[in-house]
């Protein structure tokens, strides 16, 4: 961690990067939730399967969204050549 002050351009850059990470993570999480839990809303499935699909979709979507945020911000923090 450096002791030098960041310029306004550097602060704006990280703000945009955080926004991009959050929006893309929400989109990915939503798509994965819909892909996993969506069939329960469309088709008549057994009750045990329907009870499983909603939490499974939420879990997978949430985990992938968190991974996406970490991945985007990690890549942004890498030194540029």
C-alpha cells in the first residue's frame, strides 16, 4: 500500500470498475438463478424438486455473483504492463 495520494482520475476509475463489477455480477446471478429455478415456474414438477430448485438457484447465483465481483476487482488491481 502506497502513501501517495490518488488523483481524481484514479478514484473515478475504481468507482466505475466497482460499478461494472456489481452490475455484471447482478446480471450473472440473475441469469443463473433463472436458469436453475426457472423450470419450476414453467413446468409442473414434483414438489420435492420445486422446493430444491429455488434455494439451489439462489445459492448458485449468489456464489457466482460474488466470484464475479472478486474476479473483476482482482483483475483491475493487477499492474498494467
